[in-house]
C-alpha cells in the first residue's frame, strides 16, 4: 500500500506541508508535491533514501483538464533497494518555469533540454538550456496539446480521397 | 612566443562510425579531444506526439521503429505497459514465446553491436561473421511474423498468432551452434593485441559517474554495478528463468565488451529454458474488451468479425491512471510511461530511450582522449539513433 511505502513515510514526516497528493495505481506510488520544494524533495530522496538513479524526467500537458496546465514527472529508482517512486509537481502556464534537477543528477541535463524543447518549460539555472531534438530556429513546442499534429500552417490529414 | 589554439571539427551526421545520423562537434587540441558537443534530432519523427492520436493497438507498429535493431524488445516493453494499465493476464505459452523472442532480439542486437564495434576499430572479419549469424535470427523473425525487422508480432494480451511448427527446431538449432560462434569471435578479439590496445582503459567511467549520468544496461554493468531489471524487478515471466548477470570491473570498453559477450551466452541459456517450458496452449488472453479475437473466429463467424472490427477501429478505453514499465532492452532500460485520461488514446505517451540517456556520457568518457578513441566510445555505448530521436 502507498501508506507503507518507505519514501511516502519519510516524505510525510519531513515535507508534510509540501505534499499535495499520494496515489497508488497498479502497484506504482506517485507523490505530488508543491513546486517550490521539488528540489529539496529530490535531494532528500537521493541522499537519505538512496534513490540514486533518475530513470526519467518528463512533463505532461493537461490543457483544459487541470488548473495547472503542466505536470513535471520524475521517475526515481533506487539501485541498492531495487524499488522506484514517481514524484510529480504541477507547473502553471503563467509561471512556466521550474528549478533544474541537474544539481541533483547530471542525467537531468538532456532530459530537461528535451522537456524544454517539446513543452516549453524553462528550467532555471540549467547549464545548457538549448533545443535538442528540434532545430534551433523552430517556433513552438510540438508536444503541447494545442500544437497541431500535422505541424503548423498545414491542413489536417482527412484520409484518402479516392 | 608560439601560441596554440584549438580546432573545431565537425563529425557526422553522415559518417560511417557514428552509427546513424549522429553529429558531433569536436574541439581538438591536436588530436586530443577538449570538448564534445553531440547534436541529435536528425531522425526525429515525433513518435510520442503521433501516439497521442492513435489507439493503443495502433501504437504498436510505431514501437518497432524506435530501436530498429531490437524491435521485439520495444514491442515487449510497450505491450507490458499497456497490459499493466489494463490489468491483463497473459497465457503461459505467449509469455514463453515472448521471452524467447526478446532474448533472440538481444542476441541480434548484440551481434550488430559486435560487428560494427569491431569494424570501427579495424577488425573487419568479425563484421562478416556476426552478420552471418544475425541472418538466422532475421529468418526466425520472418518465419513467425512475416517481417525481418519491423516485426509487430506481439499483441496486448498475447501474440498476433501462434508460431509455426518448425519454429522450435529452428531456434533450437541456432542456439546449439551460437556458443561456438561466440568462441570464434572471442578467438578473433579477446586476446588480439590490437583489440586490447584499442579497448583496455578506453572510455573509462566510474560506477558513481555512470549512475549519476543515468547509464543503464551493459554499459552500467561494465562499470561494476550489479543491476539487471530482468532479475531485480522481473517482468513478463522472467522470474521463472535462471541466468547470470555479468558484471565488469575496470569500467572500460574492454569490460563492456566482455559483459555483452557473456550476456549473449546467457541469452542462449534463457532461450533453451524457454524452449523446454514451451507447452501447447492458447496464445491470446480471453479478454474480449481489450484483445483481438482469434483469427479463425474472424474468418468464420459474424460475431468474431464485428469484434475484430470494433477493436481495430475504436480500440478500448483505458482506466484513468498512469503506469511506467521498464524493460531490460539490449541497450539498457527501455521505459514506457503512459498517462490515460480514460479514453481510447493515451493522454501522454512517453518513451524512455536507453540510447538517449546513455549518449549523454559520451563527453565524460572521451574527454582527454584521442579522436580515434572517440570512435571506440561511440561503439561501446551501442547507440541507435532511431531510439534517440524517436
């Protein structure tokens, strides 16, 4: 159960005021925390609870579905304890920036560049925040929900005409 | 007084030893590398964006095109993620065939790795030998799925069809001879003085750095970290198999080479155990809301045809929630993160590609070495650009 998860227990002890939500789905525990304490939470998980591997870092666009448009997602894994936990934090469209996690794991460097490139979320104090998959002069952020699938200024595909 | 300045050199995207369309901007002091800046994205096809507009069954063929040297591993990771989301139980026969195919895929991917890696360093014979064996794996692919590379063979809940009768013999014959071929490669390389000079001490990365930079798979195990998802967080039935996880010591290219060779031998053993376990039975779960009906129902009954039509065109709604499934792909941890809003298409579909994360450590591994050693580092990282750019 989520309440007995070692990360959840410790986080509730130490960051009780920052935790927004704890969910368990299909055996996976997700903890949602407030944006201003995200780096402290990640640092604590890495240093005190041995979540030493940042498996993945990405964002989700909830355009029109949630109050805060974006959700940052951090997948953490502990090689010594062989368990994982997912940390999420909401990012609003008006204040579309978040402190970088590169100070915690160097892995975050490219993963944050990708999130910046495809979602347009700015990472403060990132050492090298450039686009990574799209070209440097690209306009827009393709994985945003309001970015058309077929690309800008093109008619949507309507299927074969014949 | 004489002054020196560094030179900037462009390597790729069209360069035979960058394994695809990788572009590296190098800053050189003579022949010594001062700075490496990788530029990627030349193969970006927007698979994550495309997947948000397709039903869960329709996404599967796209996953073949990630790491195109290991299509069945990609299929497996994706299928397991969807099965976790839908809570589907898979029949035992399907599970066993999946593991046999995933391990054959590992062999195939490692064969391409050893072929290209050796060719980059100058040993051409290994390339010819390894591609000869890879051909057999491709034939097995063709036998069961009809395609040599983009297999698209697994389905949510099982397999698209059962394997033909000659499958068992063909796989069995192959893994009987494969260890002998591995001895051949080792005979050509392991004690070869040129090979040793090029790989021992090359591309050093300590265990702490490797974890901090997110390396996974053989590249991490080469640095002495004993961690394998198949053993430590078993998925898809791997808990029923016995195998060793090789670990390196010296954190260099040579140790990563040894780790991958042992992995190939272990893959043969896993396949043998799988063939011994293989019993007749269904290959698709009986879960009509999610799975396709068996083909004979589609062809012979109107209910089956309607069922097929509904699943193929409309798909199935997934419960609201999010799942992450990581699998030990040949190149490292391949993860699929699916966020569902309750519809028949994912709200967010994220692929965690091992090559993308592993490539980040190229700078750490190659700084201060000669430009020719960089080629060995690219080979030892075993990257595939289809997966990096998605």
